[in-house]
């Protein structure tokens, strides 16, 4: 049994029964989440959707006024495709960017992340100078790699942001692209690019043959490589996620085979291989493939690697836990050891992308993920200068430059800057001045690229009638999923029962099914209904058509042919 998790009966989820006799799914614990407060303090969940909408309108303004503004520019070098591409600053006033270096230095992490974030909260980025189509320029066909990369060309490789040296930087832009592709399936040229990426990853997995212990993979020469960076075998998680998305898109069995092969390689690791952002996608995919394909991947192991901070190569990488001088920072994602702990805005936003929809496929993690998200959503406001007390910031006097939509890159227990080492933690700061010492100004501590991913939180998180109980949308970032009914996770962090109001889509009559209790908790709902949540318990509510036909297939429960519960058990 995996000792990272305190599990009473591994894999036996239906041995507990509620008072009405329905099957109750045993909740599995994540040890790292158990260390987090039930109600983080001071408690305030900001409106992340509103923040995402404001970020988009503020940052994508070529006529913006103010010191160091605008934050966007046009790169007319036409790399890879005969079209201009928008550049978004990585950090405020980064001297490598804008019109410097021929305008070529901009990162896919920034432009793709901002495009995805805006799209998730309902903004059509294809109608704003078609920022969606511009992303094709990151498809590095001129180098023969034929995948999405963090830069458009090798000319800017040594300026930072990874280029063929650091594996996660080469893999992650492809996950971002596929997510954007899910939102814009009819964008011209995207089909061909997506298939090319899948083919590259499938063939790379064949060559790697279960051994991902390399620093990166040369997708031009199709050779695994080692350099001064330690091995990043969690790249297998990125390969697997993309390949499974491609399988769901086109049904090609090669892609399913490749996804399973890469995930098997990941699972076989003897030590925690977490490096940056890819491990959570392995955990999510293990739960999804287990549910949809009947496999038996060890989701517990991958969740442990994701959360517990025992990474070796990227020492201590995981999810932070702590109360620093009265401020709970638990739930943020980054280094658990750097200067006492250093959580990052983008990493925290992006981890919600795979972790929240994972609960659809395995509701035994509902309470753990619900509690983590409450902590992460509460702590993430502290990256923004308007929400962090001035005495906990390195440059509060310069916050005006953020226009209320750009946050610091990170939150650290003790500042890594000598000039600020006496500040009491948590300290909001960023690494920008270290990227180009002596040239990048103090304002480069504000992270444009991390702030652009706010739409991930914005699409998932909604407040309810009870402070501290969130509604988490399980479909918002479940890309390339099968048809599904509206599905939401609710977690009650209190030690007493609470009644939560659930609003449903107008004009439709639905029944509310809770996959955790295995029962219908409300019938014939047309506007809203209240459900009871037990102390520190979770519910996964699926809004299914009233009087829909219920059928079963294996462990699945379906309503009108659409899966509602992947771990149902037909009642006799």
C-alpha cells in the first residue's frame, strides 16, 4: 500500500453506505492536503472570472497608456508561418522583449496561456485580430521539430524560456495548444498541426521504449538527449496527455497505445520524478484512462508525486503547506524548500486544470481536491499587490504598473533578495530582475505570463450561498471529453452540516445526482435546489435530464446514453 495516502481500503469504494442505503464512495486522503487548514485564514475568495476578463481587456490593448505599457506588441518576423504574431511580455518591462531582439522574443507560455485563459471565461480570441490563429507561429516547422515550442525560433534560444534544452518547456506548449484547439476546433490549420504533434509524440515514445530518463528529446533528430539539466521523466505525463487527447479527437488506436505506453513509463519510476507542471496531468490521465478504458494505473502514486514535495531532480517541488505570520499560503504550487518555500502563480493556476476534472472520473478524491482548491483559491489572491498587505511585498510602491490585473510571480517565505530579506513572510516577489541582472527593472517582478492563466481559475470557481463552500466546474478544463451533463464539485470545510443552494440552467428540468453518495438528492429542479453537505464532506453533483433513461455498463451508470457516474454500482 502506498504510504503517502491513508486509505482504509484501497480500491474498495463501495463498502460505506449512507442512511438511505445508497452506495457511499469511500474518500481517499492525500497526506499533503490533510496538513492544510480546513478553513484557510484570512478567508476571501476573489472573483477570478472578473479578474480574467479584466486581464484580457487591459493587457491586449496596443494603445494602453502608462509606464512600461502596452504589454503587447506585434512580431512581424513571420517565423514558421507567413503571418504576424502578437507578443505578450513575460514580465513587466522585461528588456529582452518588445521591440528588442527584432521583436522575436515572446513565450508560448504567455500567449497561449492568455489565449486559453480568456477563452475559458467566454472571450472569443479568434475575433480579436485572430490571436488564436497567430499561435501557429510557435509550431517550429522551420527547425524540423514540428511541434509547438515556447519560442518561434532558435535565434532567441539563449535569452531564456527554454529551447530544446529543457524538456518541460518543449512539451508543455503542446498541452496548452491542444487545450486551445479544444476551444477552437475549426481554426484553419489546427487539425494538421495537432496531428503532427501527436505523431511526433507517438514516435518519440516508441523510440524511448519506456525509458524517459533524459534531459530532453530532440524532436528533429528524434533522439533522446542528456545535458546539464537532470533527467525529466515526467515528460511522459505530457506525452500521454497529448496522445490521449488525440485519441479522443480522432479515434486512432495508435494514440491510445502511445498514451498508455507513456503513462506506464511514468508509473514505473522508482523515485518522484516531478520537475515542473506535468505530473498533475499524469495523475488526471491515470484516473481518466482507468475509468474510460478499464485500466488500473496507480493514481495514488501520481497524486503523491504531485503534492508531497519529495521531488529529487527539482528538489522539493510540490504543493506548499503553511501559515506564515498569520497568513495561510497552503495550496500554492512550487518549491517546498527554496527559502522556506516558494509558490508560483502560474503553477498554482495550471494545476487546477487537470486536478479538478479528475474528480469526474474518480470521485473518491472529491473531498481532498475540494479542500486543496479552497486553499489554493484563497491563497492565490496574495500574489496580487491589491490583496497582499504592503509589508509583505517587495515593491508595493510600484504596484500601480499592474493596473490591478498583474500579480507577482511568486510568494516566498523569506525573500531571495538581500534588500528584502528582513520582510516577514509571506513575501510577494518575482525573479524577473535576476533574468537580466542590472537591466531588468524592479517592476519585472510582476508576472504577466503567470497572470494570463487566471482564466483557468475563472472558469472553474464560483461562489455559493455559503462562504468557504465553492462550486467547482468539473467540465471547464476537461478537454476532449465525451459528452457530459453539467457537473460540479462542492466541499464543506466546516465541522457542521451546511445547506448549499445549487442553481441549474434555466428552461430545463433536471434531477441532481451525487456520484459520491450514489443517489439522487433532488428531483424535478427547474431553477435551484438546496442540498445538505455533511461536515468536511464533498458532493459531486451531475444535473441530468428529469425522467432520463438510466442504464448500466460495467461500473458505469448512464442517463440517456451519457455517462453520469464512472464508479456506479447497479442496485439489485
